[in-house]
C-alpha cells in the first residue's frame, strides 16, 4: 500500500517529535524531513497543534492495536499480562526509547486541549485493555485493572528516567502478583 502525503508528514513528524521533543522540532524541520512544501503540510495539518494531535492519535491507534492483538492471540489472562509487559520490555530495551510519547507530549504541550484529550483517551484505552483482561477471568474488578494499568504506566516512566529496561520486568512481576492475589482472593471468598 502506498503511503499518502499525510502519512509521509506524520511519519517524519512523529519520528522527530518522539526522538527530539515537540518544542525542539520546528515546522521547517518537519517539511525538510517529510520532503513536502510548507503549503502541503498546512493543507493536511492547519497548525503544529493539529499535527501533534494527529501524531499522538496515530501512535494511540498503533499501541492499542498491538495490545488488542495480544488479547486476541494469547489465551489465558495471566499470559496476556505477561506478553504485554514483555513486549513493552522489548521496546524499552531500545536505545531510541524515551518513555511514553503521551506523557512526553503533555509535559511539553500540556497547554493544548487537543493534545491532552488524545493523551487522556489513550490512557483510558490502556486501562480498558487491562479491564478486559480482568473481565476474562469472570471477575469484574476495576481496582485490579487500575493497579495493572498503573504498573504499566509506572514502568514507562521509570525506564524513561532511569534508562534501565529491567524496570518493565519488575513491573511485570508485580502485575502478575496483583493478578494472582486477586484471583486467589476471589476463589476463597
């Protein structure tokens, strides 16, 4: 499938925004990297704010699709949790990994309601993925899903600051302990 101009711009901007930061990357740099005219960029994205929101929306779609694939391809809920954290570990083990793109964007561009809205939607969707995993056990425990989501988010932040991807494996082990304790507690209740 051929990449559209809009995709070409998003790919260039997304790579730059994630690796260098939103404020550090100007429109002229994106135009140069995407190999498009300024008028073309603005025809597809009326402002940098629109471009940042589109970059985050694209990233959101990819992350949620990847998490959903884990749910679809992995049977047992405990295994789903394991695979989600192990995939995050693989990403975090890359020298290009800077942490959560949504947290980075809000830290830099938090005055934009458009950007904050996409970030909040993403964080809720991640919680919903963990809620779906817990629901597959026959349990309906919002608190456990919130704990798993917080461990996932905490792993992202810890790796971003400490540059040690093994934090994700620690978070995985904690998540599995929370899951096991929840299942055990509900069996004995």
